[in-house]
C-alpha cells in the first residue's frame, strides 16, 4: 500500500505521543463540514505548515511552505501548536464559501489549494473582533473571486498559495492589496468560450448563480445544499435552451454548451424541458405562476425573460453575459 504524507506523519508522530489519526477523526466528528466537502487531511497539515512553519536544523525559523517536502519535515510540535487553529480556520472558510459565495458542494470548489491560504490567514486573524473582522471577511471574499476569475491557481498552485498567504496577511494588517486583487481585470474574460473544462471559471459562475439566490423553477424555493445533494431529484447544471432544440437550429456545440446557457435545474424540470423551445416551457410556467413571479424566478438565475420567450438564442447569450459580467465586476471590485 502506498502511504500518503498524512499516513507517514501519523506513523512518525505516534512514537512522539501524538495520535494524528485520532485528531482527524475527532475533527470530522465535531465539524461535519469537513466530510461534507470531502476534505483531505493533508490540507490541514499544509495549513499547519503556514501557521506554524517550525525551525530548521540550525535553529532558525523556516519560511512558511506547503510543498510536500516541507510538510514531510514537519516536527511534532507544529501540529501540537497549530492543528486546532487549522481545523477551525478551514471550517470557517468552508462555511464562508457556502454561505457567502454559493459554493454549496465540493465539486463547486474552483481550486482545492485555494482553501489553504484562506484558512491559514483567517485562523491567524482570530484575534480580530468587531467591525474589523467584517472588513477582513470582505477582503478575503473579494480576493477569492479575483483569484477564481483571474485563474491564479492554474499553474504552480503551491507557490501561489504561499505567495498569497504573505500578501493577504499584509492586506489584513492595512497594507497593499494582493497582486491577485490589484492586477485583476475582466478584459480577457470571455464567457461565451467558457465550458466545463475551464473548471475554475465555470464553477465560479455556477456558484455566483447559486449565491444570487437561484430559485427552483417549479416550487420557487431557493436552491440550497440540501437540494443539490437530493438523491431522488438532484439539482444539477443543465442547458437553458435544450441541447436537442439548439441542435435542430444548427447552433454550434461551443455556444450550446457554454456557461451562458447553463443553470441549476432539478432532474424533473430538465425532463420536462426535454426538446421544447424555451417559449413553450417558460410560457407555460408564466401562465400558471404569473408574469411577475416567473420573471423574478428567471432573474434569480440571471436569465433574461424576453429572449427566452422569443426563442432568440443570440439575444439571450448577449443579455445573460451582460448580467453575469456585471455581477463578476461587483464581486471582484472591478469598475463597472
């Protein structure tokens, strides 16, 4: 059996009177959100490595690092001092992403590595109270969206996380904003070209839709994590203009499958859509639920009503792109 870094450190620390496996089991029991988001315990060790970097053989403080080699060199004193803070920081960050950013499920996390500097920085600011705590929260959320839509973690994620950890600490202390924030621009963001393989941006947009308060098309209740995990009638991202309908109109697969034509729809609703043109389906909903109510439901998904009811796909793409880009600029603090 190939042993993970967590396994290796568990074995090493056992002889030094630290049961790392028990700490992990206790953390999962006491904070179920760790299992809800399928967290690997290795992430907690990486967070510890930032909070408690330890000392080298010469007795000098190590630079915080989350690289595998640095975690493997960890002394037993580091998790003894930093484990509880790492668990608390990570759980609070997961709650923040769920409640404030619409990241309702593990498959919506744009980058797993992005959790590490966020958790470490938040844990390091546990002493901050009052309005300043809210300021730090707003900064961290803005940084999250800038990092996601700027695709900052596509390459060398460990090095990026270490860099961001230092820059975020400086920002929290009143210094300059991180490079991820200062240099962010939406100029190169082309949502018509974003499909599921562009994982970070795709997941980021889907999370924004959920965070916007997306309502179920039939019951009109807000889509929650419980609905996303519902095994009987799961809510998942589907085409707004049905695939079969667009194929019959000669629309290219690239446009058909782009993020602008996707939203969260439950399985039963998706089956009712089937091959129907949007004016047929949404027109029926509008007649039954009322014009104002249906338009509000569509708006909760950032869907423009007029082009849907006119079956105008090109107009629909342009209108929805405008709405999504406005929201992205708002979340990232970019000028409108």
